[in-house]
């Protein structure tokens, strides 16, 4: 299928690893020029080099998605190098700590809200005016199934991901008149650095998991939780992002679409 994004410029945040890397590579494979942004410059360069090795076009930018100045530099780099900004994928995210809300340190709460929700706001705030000027654009925000159904012990993470979906809906209504679509993608059980950290925490916390590898802990959690009985991959998420970035999805906006094997059906 030709997704018709050749000649477009995409900015992907948190693109050094995991879902962000897969999204950046997939968009480049579909013909987009990709700005690969990550707080770790070496990771961003590695993804950009991978794209170049596959025959694509990419520029790496070291940027902290929670810092307005860094986000402004990221957007400026896209405009200077490729003269447009057509697709924005907000993938920066993570969580800090795992505890009941009443016991969660305030600094952990603030950092989680900042990395998931503030980063999405800042990137949209910087990029959307350029899309408005051209009366076209695609914004795809990476949320989570934890943004659909609250999950105990990760209150800040769930709250921030709910917030990403809310912001997505608001922006879809505000930007629709400019032919800009705004959607959220909600991954389920995808093996990422964040899930690796959570599996390690579960292994340390629960003696029943002491003899298992972190991969086994992940598989045991993912399999029974999904209708399909299996975890998802970063490529699964990237495929949906690529579709939402394409002309074929021009009439889809304000949606939060799950890629979760049927774990959450809403």
C-alpha cells in the first residue's frame, strides 16, 4: 500500500529507542524525511544512521522534550533542513516510581506528568502554527491503554496518558478547520525500556517472581491480558502511526486507537 507520505517531513520525539525508533524508521521507509529527536543524542544519531543505511533521509537532534527551548530548536531544525513540518509524532514518555497515589512522592508525580503530558503540549505548541500556515498536517500522540483504563500503582502514568487523550481531542477540534488531524495511539503490552524497568521492579517486589527472567514476567502479564493471547511489537504501533500520518486517514481525527491485542476494548 502506498501511504502517500513521500516528500513529507516528520518529526518524531523520543525516537532513539523502542516505539519511537520503529516509528521513525517506518515513516522513512514510506518516503518521509524524518527528524529523529531524543534526549540522548547518541541514540538519536544511531536511529538516523539506521534510516540512512536503509536509503532514507534523516536528521538527528538532541532535545529534551520537556524543555521549551529544546523543542523550539527541534522544530527549527526541521524547517531549516527540510523546509516543512507535515507530521509530528509525540512519543516522549515514561513513568517514575510505582506506588499507591497516597504514597507517591510529589516529585515523582510531577516528573511523570511532565514527561508524558507537558512534552506533548510543548511539541504541539511549537509545531502546530507551522501546520496552520500551510493548512495541512498530521499530529499523532502516543498515549497508552493506561490512558483508557486506570491502573493501580501507576497513578501518575495513567493520569498523564488520560491527559494526552484529552489534549488530542481538544486539538482535533481546534485544528480541524486547518485540515490538521490529531489522533492518539494507545499501545498495550509492548516490550520497551519502560516495560523492562517495570518487569524488573515486579521481580524485586514479589518473591513469587524471583526465579523468573524479566522477559518471562512480561510474557506472563501480556498473554492472559489480551484477547489474542500475545504481546504487541513496536512495529505494530509504527504501522498504525504510518497509516494515521497518511492521506488515507484524512478523515480520522480526535480518536484514541488501541494497539493492544484486545486488552482494552474501548
